[in-house]
């Protein structure tokens, strides 16, 4: 009997530890903050071109626009950049749309130039998994990818 108790105690301790680890959750994206020069123009772009819904922001100081970009995530535009700057395409935001053709028509209708990943104008990229992608800039020069990934 004495030989059984230590292994049983060890098993109980290990199972408690394993259960605690299993209950830990990964972090969830809360928001992405983008510092902008022209808040009104950039807010209009994200609202009207990307059709992202605005949500109330708590500051009410004319320096913030908040958007709902997922079930639990937000995009925060914050006025205060000294100027519009150039950004590298590798650092981009990415949004998915249900139909690429309709989105490309919206870009054309609003005279927003777009390109493939390789930089070919007016041409979507087709990834090896079949997902189509286009790249363009917001009014602040931030690169945006829009794709038709269905998850």
C-alpha cells in the first residue's frame, strides 16, 4: 500500500498541472492602431471603400476613429502623424472580402489604383492555394491587401 501512494500522488499533481495548462487561452487580437495625418480623409476611406463599420470611441476628442474589424478586434485610427509617409508593402493590413470581382469594381469606380504582389498594375495575384489578392494604399500611404480567402 505504501508503494502505491507516492505514484498516485504524483499522478494527481501531474493531472492538475496538465488541466491548468489546457485551460490557458492564447492571446486574442484586441486592436491595431494606425497613426494618421488626415483623420477625416482616412476615416472616409476605411468606411466607404473598405466598408468597415465605425464604432463609438470613448475619447470624443476628434483625434480617433474606431472600426470593428472582426468579432472581437478593432482598427483605431489616431490623428497626430506629422505627415503622410511612405511605407513598405511587406508591412500591410489585410482584409478578406466575399467576392474579389465586386471589390475590384469598387476600386475602379473610386479610381483607386491597385496591383499584384509583384507590382503589376490592375492585376490581382493568385496564390498557390487559389486565393486572389490585390494591394493598394490608403490615403496615408499604408499598404492594404484585400483577398478572397474563405478560411
